[in-house]
């Protein structure tokens, strides 16, 4: 029903207005008495074989919502009702910022992909805290943190520390985002000195807290092998708890969409099906380089049940979806979980 009827209607509108329309509609629909229970029954599978215990947290299922969908932590309850095992909010920056000029989000239907250059648009730390104070119990929430666009890179660690400290009582894990391709010069923070400065600052703060919050690093699919090795060395040095692989890509190789249309869109991070092979490759590389000892959240181009199974087989402990959710609809999470459960049951025979 979704792919045949609802998606064509939604795709008649531009992506960003559709996102707000869907978010508002979800909130209204799930506020109607009894609807939330019905929706959860339709979208959620619960089974002990789907549960995962990773970096001290118990996830009800391995399928989570990637950062970017719920930038301001306003949809946690709604997305949890659609079967997600965990929700990652953000990217959150210290101060509110509008992001890049519109239009800044584009669909590539021929490629089952999106290009966005949102630019960390969000309502800021204070707003996120106010929303997270109201978060539902029993839902694992991650906080994806970044710097304000106008903050110079030499001052970036202060921004990351401010958001880290502010969100610390309200989220279950953190994701350091220095790999988004839509912020000018942010990529420089992936280099050793800039990254180590950020990681050292937040790790030192965590060491003084009574509650331990896992920290993950989100890596770019555009890293060279040497750059990936450097980041893994930083992860080891600061005892970072895991990796999210990967962010969106600047690459435009082997797309079915007309080159003229791609050039007209311009800059931005590409997500969806064309990203999958590279994300899978990086997950596999990290798993091999760390001998499977470092938890990995695999994300990037998971558009089918088989994609999800292959990502887990490559070494991911958990997975996240975003573009696949947009293209496949609200039952996609359940479909993936059903496939994972079937795979786990087959191993017991």
C-alpha cells in the first residue's frame, strides 16, 4: 500500500515539507486514544532473539533510527511506536541554527537515494534538553552532537563539550559527528589533532560523572584506508565505545539519475542505495581491523531485508535506517526484524 499509493503521493511534494507533514500527522494520529496500541501491534516484533546487549545497554531489537530524522528530539515516542529498537536524535548544536539555504533536500528515485545539505539545522541544546526531559521511559535514545557552523574549528571542542555536558543526563549514548559533508570545513576535524582534542575533552568530563554514557564516533564513507586507521587509533587511545559506519557521501559515481540533474542539485551528502556497498565495506574493514571487539552500528543504504542481514554478517552489532525507511515505509522496520528473527531461529535448528 505504501509503495503503490502513499509514497507516490508524498513524492509529489518536496522532501522537507513532506518530512514536516509526516511528523505532524504522526503526532496527531498517535494522540488519538487507542491508535498508538494498534500501530505498535502492526509495526513491532518482540522476541528474546532480537535483543542485543551492547556497550552496557539492552536494545529490544537491533534496528534503530539514524540521526537526522528527529533533529530536535520531538518524535521519540512516535518513532518508537513504529518498531525502532532505538532512536538517535540530532545533530544537536549549542545554539539554534537554521542550516543551509533551501532547497536543501532532494530525491533521486531512480537510485532509491537522497541528497541533502541540511547543515545541522536544529533548535539548539536548550530546546533538545526540554524535549528529552519528556522522553518516554523504556526507549533507548542516542544524542548525535556537533558544532555550530560559525564556530571555528580551533574552538570546536568547546561546542562538542557543551552539548555533551548538557545532554549527559538525558540520553543513553553519544555520537560524535565530525563526518557530515554539509558543514564547511567540518571534515578537517576528522584529522588526528582535531578529533583527539574533541574526544579528550568529552572523555575527561565523562570520567567525573557517576553514570557512564557510551561514546561512539561516526565515520565518513569517503575516508581513505589510512584515514580510517588513524580514526581507529584515536578510538583506541580514548577507549571510545563504538563506531557508526557510515555518514553520507560526497561521491556521485555510478548513479542512474541524469548527470545534468545531479549537477543541478549541487553539493550535499548522498544517502540510500548507492551508499550501501561502501558502508558495508567499511563495516567489514573495521570488524577485521578490530578483530570484532569494537561494537559497530552499520548505517548507509540499507534498503532491503537482505541488506540488513548482510550488514550484520559483515560485523555490525546494530543497524540504523533512514533513507530506506522513507522509500519502504512504516512496515520496513518490522520486515527487517522479522528477517533477522527468522535468521536467528534457523541457526538454532
